[in-house]
C-alpha cells in the first residue's frame, strides 16, 4: 500500500486491524501527550481504532499522505477522534478527546 493511496472504509478497517494484530503501529509523541491529556490510554485508543467509524469529513490528504480520522468511544463511553496514517507502519498522529 502506498501512503497516497486512498482506502475505502472496508479496506481501511482491514488495514487498521491487521496493523494492530501484527503490532505494526506507533504513537507520535504528540499523540501520546494528547492521549494522556484526555485521560485515555493505549487500550482506549486501540479500541476506538478497532470499533470506531471512519469520519470522512475530517480525513485529509496532507504532505503526500492520507490522514484518516476514526471516531469512536472507549469502554467508559468517552468519545474521541484518532488521526492515523499508513507509512511502513500505522502511525497514530493524534488523539482528540471529544
């Protein structure tokens, strides 16, 4: 998969699940900070990525890479938006507490 290749919802979900399962993901420093600011942990972030919905209105093509917005809820029903991109691995760019 190329970073500039847009993924439809089905393929996006498949890629997210595959990267999580294989451990091929990482949080940016910014994402880790925002996750902590929102009182979320890595398990909350991964749950949202696994169960959330693609928010197309917030998805952007920036710096030659698609940045996908996934919105969902934690087990405690806390809502958040996760922004991800795919390079060699899935990069969790930021975590936004909603």
